[in-house]
C-alpha cells in the first residue's frame, strides 16, 4: 500500500540533496566549469536534454527515461539556483510560485468550479490565464510565445493564439485551399525566382501546413518526428539490405535502393 507521507519525505530529502550538490558545484571550492556558467549559457544544454528526454519517452525504456529526466531536472534546478544567487528569485519563491499558479488554474480541483471534460479544463485554463496581471499587461496577444520553440510548434501556437479572437479558418477543409495556393506559389518561385523568394514561399507553405495540422488536432512537430523516424527505419533497412548483398550505398543504384525501400514498407504493414 502506498505511504504518501513516506513518499513526500523521500522526495523532500532527494530535492534537498540535489540542491546541495548544485550549491557545492557553484561554491568557490567547487567546479570551475559550473562556477563559470550563467542562465544564458545553459540554454543549449536544456534544449539538448529536453530532446533526449523526449526520445527516451518515445522509446519507452524506463531506466533511460529516468536518467534523461534527471538530467533535465538537474539543469532546470541549476538555473533556478543561479537566479537565487543573483537575487532575481529564490528557489522557494520559484517553487511556491508555480504551485500557486497550478492551484489557481485548477479551480475544479482545488476550488468549487466544475470541469468535467478536458475541453472544459482548457477553457478554464485560458480564461484564468488571460485574467492574470502578467498576461493582461502584455502589449500583444502574441507576446509570450518563445522564438526559440521548434518552428512548427511556434507556428501552431501563434495561429492558435490568434484564433482565440476569431482570426482563423473555420474548418480544416478551408485551409486545404490555402495549402494548394502556397504550393503553387512555391512552384512558381522555384521556376526562376531568387533564393530569398523561394525560402519565403517555402516558409509560407510550411506555416499553412502546420495550421492544417492544428485544425485537424494533430501536433505537427510530433507528426513530422514520426515521419522522420519512419524514414530513418526504412533507410536503415536499405543499408542493411545492401550490406547483406555485399554492396555499399555508393555502389548501389537508385532502383536497388527503391526496391529495398518498398520491401521495408511491406514489412511494416505486415507487422501492424
């Protein structure tokens, strides 16, 4: 039987131990590399560890998930500790702040509001979030969407935010015509326009495609990653198939590679 009190005590002790490790690393007698770091210098490491954690989650190995999640947690707490050292916000303020926010945005759990479906929960979330002072003081409806997000995610978030005030297509079918229009413009640009125009038209096509995914309630980043995984599996099948024939990629013909690609597709369908 689960003992919540014991679990809470263990979690508190583990968190305190992690903070003490970070405090030691950042002390004058600690690690020169860690002592040199700033919140800004940690940005690429956080992104890298986040993506490694996502890959571990997709692969489903429990030990790998725990390891990668620990790495990401370490970096986040490390940055929070640096903010504490700089006098920007204490660790206690940061942790209590996010706890207060989650309680405030879940009144159906911690208050007397009701929300019986995930859609009602999200409606409440956005309404409460919009009423908060930090959000109300923004100059633009689009403020707060980080430019550092993966491009497809950013595109979907920007358009979703704009859709809150009715600036949107009414149905997925309506955006399909825009996809066709942007594809035609890209073809036209590719036929003789400058590289800048080609890049612009390709960006327009990607943006509209990401929004077609949004209207279809598909996460475009996840969908593209799944397709990239599929491409990688099939291309590895080509490599292995050629290797079994004593051939290299460089020596193989396109026809041979296409044959193995089709074979990989058939194997995938048979295993479903």
